[in-house]
C-alpha cells in the first residue's frame, strides 16, 4: 500500500472544494456544507444518510418502526442532508419514498442499488429492469440519480461489466437512471481489488468505498484514481461496530498486537481512546471516526447510518466539524496507517 504522509493529508484539506451555500430555491440549508459529486455535477451535502448498514434506519430488528424511520429521513432532510442512500435489498426504499413524498424532486438525491443476479439467470435484462421499476415505484419517483450495482466482489466484476452494465446504460438512455455507480463488497474485499480494476476501466460515475481509520488503504489504492478521473466518492463504513463500541475497538487492538501487524509498543485500546479524545476537541469515538473520514482528500460524502435521532444529530455535527488535530492523525497513522484488511465490523 502506498503510504501518504500526514503532511500530504494536511495540504489536501486546504485544497478541498467545499461550497457552503444558502439556496432556498434549491433546498440547500445554511447549516450544512455542500460539494460536487465528481463528474456527475450533482450538488450533494457532505453528509449522506445511509439507509442500510447494521441499523437500516432502526428497522433491521424492528420492522414495526417504519414511522420512526420515516421521521428519521425527514430529520435528515431538515438537517440539510440531501443525499439518501438505499438499496433494493435493504427494505427501506418505501420508507424513503414516504419521507420525500411532497418534497420537490430536485431537492434530494436518490442513490439506490441493484442486488447482483446469478450469471445463470434466465432473463438478466428483464430482472434488472424489473428491479429498477420496483425501486422507482417504492421511492415514488420516475428517475434514480445514482443507480449502483451492489456489493460487487472481484469474482463478480467481469459479469457486472459485461452483462449488467449494458442494461444499465440502456436504462440511462431512457432517462430512468442519471448516473451509474458501483459499490464494493468491503467485507470480502477490504483492499479494494474490484474498485482498482473498475477504476482503471473508467466505466463508473460514482463509487462507494469502505474507508475508515482502521483501514485507510483506499487513500493509496482508490482515491488517486477517482480524483484523476473525477469519479464521485461515497464513503461507507466510517464507524460500524468497532468505532461505535469502545470495547470492540479494544479487542481489535489486542488482536492486532498479538498478530504482530501493528507495532508491539502501540498504545493499548483504552490508552489510545483516551489519547485521541484528550488531544482533540472531540467528545466521542464516533465523532473521531466521522471527522477522520470527512476531511480525507478524495472523499466527497460520508454516509452515516443510524436508527437513533440523537446519533443522527451528533453525527451530522461531527461531520461538519474541522479536521482532527495533527497529533491525533499522526498517532492514528502510526497505528493503523498500513492496514488494509480490517472493515470496522
Ligand atoms: N456494499 C454496500 O453497498 C454497502 C455496505 C454497507 C453500507 N452501505 C451504505 O453505507 C451506509 C453507511 O454504513 P453504516 O450504516 O454501516 O454506517 P456507519 O455510520 O459506519 O455505522 C453505523 C453503525 O454505527 C452506529 N452508530 C452510528 N452513529 C452512532 C453514534 N453517534 N453513537 C453510537 N453508535 C452509532 C449505528 O447504530 P445506531 O442505529 O444505534 O446509531 C450503526 O450500528 C449504509 O447505511 C448503507 O447505506 C453500503
């Protein structure tokens, strides 16, 4: 993995193109920051609402909580978030559809995803079209801003490119999709092999990448290519379990030390957590994790996934805070900078 120094990082922060705007006519909110999603030209909030992940808007373990989930999406819109990420497989497209009903269509960006089919499916084109029509219906819209292939692993890539991409292109020609994206299967592919191939071929307008302080490898292997080709970058896995539950992080650090993949003298779990909180103005580990991602050169938007309105408020606040101090970034780089196998689960 190519190592990028902290000083390179610091320089990138000042280069970042962020537009803080107040545009009542576009639905932008003066308490949010907006940026341009690569070559799509879409003006997106720097925080996006993830409607999947372990929480699925709070619906993963409680499917009766649809009303709360709709309220959470509306809370996100009120906070100035205009980017809503869902998927055919999450079971949250209908919730998003209900939450945005009555909101002018140009005030929010819908990102959704097609689950991969078997290469042996008898009607691949029909199945992709059927999936898209169902998503459009549930979301209550006649177009998707960014339509992704979902969780493409290296072994799926040729099939995705050769058989699914042409169908998506035809749907784009019909105006049902504005931009085509791909999301990686970060758990199976934490060193981004699929994206490295996909970006070399330059077929995708937007990519969704796993990036967090435990596995910053996209910095060397993905972001240089996305920036060169102006591909929009959505950051997933900013927090997950390891960075929302300090006890989980402590276990991971102990395992890493025993495996000899981090320096033997690296700080122990609680000491590291105490250090990053003491040396910064952050008050929680999730805040550290979101701020780490938000100010990474190459990340356009950080997705936050939650079922908890208070977490959503705090996470947006964190994403809008300044970069972490250099001493904290340096320490995180010393401990985790060379890792490319963790996910944060
Ligand atoms: N391959 C793919 O396409 C793919 C894979 C994974 C994710 N995604 C997308 O990326 C989005 C973001 O990923 P993610 O949902 O895993 O998000 P995340 O923001 O990295 O982590 C979410 C987890 O952290 C917890 N959490 C969030 N804020 C917290 C806080 N302030 N304090 C304590 N716990 C907190 C949540 O629980 P609570 O509900 O309790 O807050 C949830 O368990 C997903 O929603 C999905 O849209 C895509």
